[in-house]
C-alpha cells in the first residue's frame, strides 16, 4: 500500500494514503465517491493492518465543507468506518483524547490538517477545502481547543498535508474576493493576466490561520506535494469522479 508517514513511533502514527494503481480503485479510501463499497472497505482494512489496528477503530465524518468540528468519545469509535450512514454528520474537523483511535480526513486537492498536543494528549484532523478555509475552520477549531480544552497553541504540532498547488488552483473573481475579505491572504494570491484567473495558495492560507490562532510557525510543517501534478495524488480538478486520500492520526 502506498502510504506516506509523517510520524511512526511509540507515541503515535500519522500520515496519508496515496494513489496506488495496484489497489482497487487506485487506493481510494472514500465511501461517498466509489464504484464498489466493498473494495473501499478492503483498502481501509489493508491500511488498518499496516497501522496494527482494526478498521473498526477508525472514525470518519460526512464532510460538507463546513466549519463544524466534533470531539470523538469512546462511544463514537467506529462511526463511518464500515458504512457511510454512520459517519459523523456535517463535520469537517474531528478531535479526541482516546487511544488507539484513527481520526481521519478525506481529500482530493483540499487541504488536510493533522495536529496533536503532547501536553494534553489531544489529536485531531481537519478537512479544509477552499470553502472551509473561507469559513476559517482551522482557526476556529484551534481557538476552541484553547478556550474549551486547555490546549495551548504553542504546544500544538501541525502537519498540513498534500493539496492542490497555487499554480494549479485557478479561481475567478468571486472566490478571490472571499479570500481577499479574510484580510490576511493577499501574500498567497496572484493574478494571471494571460488566463484572467487568480491563483491561491490554500496551504499557506491555512498555515496563516494556524499562526493567527497562536501556533508558532516552527510548529507547522507543510507537505509540498501537489495533488494535481503528482502521480500519487487524487485531484478533483483533474477528475470529478476521482478517489480520496485518507489522512490519519492515531495516539498509541
């Protein structure tokens, strides 16, 4: 299985699955966009085996490009793992204190965010497409964790995973104006006069949101892989029917 690990140690596992032509549906991990649900479950089971856990320890959300986030308790472990109908509804951010639970996020050009705090044993994942970035899901979630979970931002470690690059993320004026209205994204946008399109760096905008929430820049890592350009990437812009990466984080 084609998987990129960001950490694989005695404390935790975190990483992202990649496109893999050797596996069913190119290693698609998403039940909401697939040809055969049984093949997706098989892919997830192979990932679970690689992580030395069971697929029933996964937690998956029904992502809607919202700014909604949920704390996962023991009772919710397994939601969305085997059936789309049991996924955490209308949610794009998940966090937990539970051990041996695989918190997941699905992306194909959108920005996946993984985070953990060793002081509080909290872990989590965020799905931030451009709509989620406009709604500031990452900033809002980190502020919530500080206010309600006593997670100090300076103790957070954040990995921003593969996404569509600024070069390939072309948008029209309407989307540009929404990023412009944030008030801090100007440095991450440029106008291409030849195509009459704006280009936006969604990863850098999300990083800025982390910094505005108080996370030091040195605690944030960005994966430079472009999901549009790279052969290991699922890209919605290239193919509306494409599969999804699964970003994962688990505390042992």
